[in-house]
C-alpha cells in the first residue's frame, strides 16, 4: 500500500496540468493515466487554438509537450486503470488494476469524456470495419473513397473538412436544417466543394457486406424527417461525430453526478460534494470542452487541493 498527498486520475490536458501545479506545490502527485494517454487531443490533427503554438501543432505533439512538462516538474506518471475508489472516508482509497492500493489525501478526477454512438445494431457490427468515431485515426483508410460523417457540431464539421482532403466525397448527415457548429466552421464546410450536406436526415442503418470474418461498409441508410424518404448513401466509411459522454462510471455512488453523468462541481470551483475530491476538464464540463479550458481547470484543481491540505 502507498500513500500520496494528491492522486490525479486521468492523463489529458486537465490531468497533466494538475500534475504540473501539484508538483510545483511539492505535493508529489501520482498521476494514473490509461493505456492510451493524452486525452481527446491525441485524436485531433492540427490544433490552431491552443495558446503558445503560433503556427499550430498536432494534438498528440501538444499533449506530449504537456506530459513532458509534468514529468519534468516531478509528477509520478504511471500507466494503469483505476478500478475502484472509496471516497466515504479520508484518506481516500483507490485501487489500480484491482491490486495496487493507493491512499490519497486529495484526489483530482480528470478522466475526460468519450465519443457517443448512434446505438444502431449495425453500427456495432461494423465498428472497426468502416464505422469509426475518429477521422484522424481512421481517415487514411478511406483515401480517394466516399464517406459519411454524422453530426452537426464542431467535431462533425471538423472531421468532414479533414476527410474532404483525403476522400473523394464526404456526405455530412445532420438531423436538423441548421448546424450547431461555429459559424467559422460552417463557412469552411460550405466552401469545400466535395462536402455534400444531407439535411434533416437520421441514420437508420449501416449497410454492409459480411463474408465470414470479413466485413465492409457499403452504405449509410438515412431517413429524411421532412419528406419521409429513405436513401442509401453509397459510402465505404461512416464517421460518427455526435458528441461525447463523461467517463464517470467508476465514480457512481461515490460523488454527485448530474443527469448526463457529468461530475457536479461547485460554482467557480473544481470542488465536488466530497471535501478533498476535485474534478477537472471534460469530466465536469459539458459546455466548453476545449483543451485549454481543461488545462485551466486542472490548474484550479491542483491549487484547490493544495489549499485544502493547508486548511
Ligand atoms: P456537440 O454536442 O456540440 O454536437 C453534437 C452533434 O451531434 C449535434 O449537432 C447533434 O444534433 C448531433 N447528434 C447528437 N445525438 C445525435 C443522434 N443520436 N443522432 C444524430 N445526430 C446526433 O458535440 P461536438 O463533439 O461536436 O462538440 C463538443 C464541444 O466541443 C462543443 O462545445 C464544440 O464547440 C467543441 N469543439 C470545438 C472545436 C474547436 O474549437 N476546434 C472542435 C471540436 C469540438 P443537434 O444539433 O440536433 O442537437
């Protein structure tokens, strides 16, 4: 069994930034990151809006820079999954990989959020065989081919413009007649010749072929809500970009979550309803969800954890 003043759960911009600040405050933090560290920025291409990179930089490179900085400050970064937490008494008990026990005076939760899926049976069938939630990870497989992107937020429009550079044609399927995405992003889509927006349409099935273990997508069936018409878009790939879900399963029953599963934090604070447990980044932020806002809340969480220990 080990003890620490500060345990940080999650290796994204929030977790690493908390590590930088907690290390500088001499809290000797332990940070547990999952097997694919770096958070959602690692599945992004060029990032133009993170301060300090005037010419933009790739998401994975930026994350690596922040991680290196946390390491240099002294954060003890370890790979593993936290499998159990007990927040009912202090120090807080956390189990890593069901075996390693860590007792922590404070905990900073920075587990982020993951992609949401449409929930179609056929989506499950073809996931990894033409259905993806990450254009930058899988777009390359569809070079010169036709694909569909589902969603109307910034992620969907960003994925569509990224794929338009690689693919022959991109159908952007949205369930309403206006986008939720920023105006700048919309303009980029409207100015891209090989993106066709399919308005008012709901995906009803991923169409594909199965030959033994070999599976391939051949189309996306959509239903137009205004006309009632069903159409099969002839595509080889479907990219689902309909938002994210907070990673909070582990904390159910331990701290307060809202109806969507986000951790509830006090106004202008990263404090949860359990004194000594703080939450930073996308896991408690359904609104901004930017790397820079996640990093900022990681900073706040570490400062609040330090103050908590001083009290
Ligand atoms: P959003 O929640 O903003 O958008 C989700 C989109 O998916 C909406 O258009 C929604 O439709 C649609 N949708 C949701 N559920 C379904 C469903 N079951 N079937 C079909 N469509 C569905 O998520 P994003 O991931 O796009 O963005 C999250 C946040 O991150 C936002 O704040 C965004 O601004 C930000 N972001 C910023 C970027 C940047 O600044 N570079 C890049 C990417 C994201 P409807 O509109 O009808 O609700």
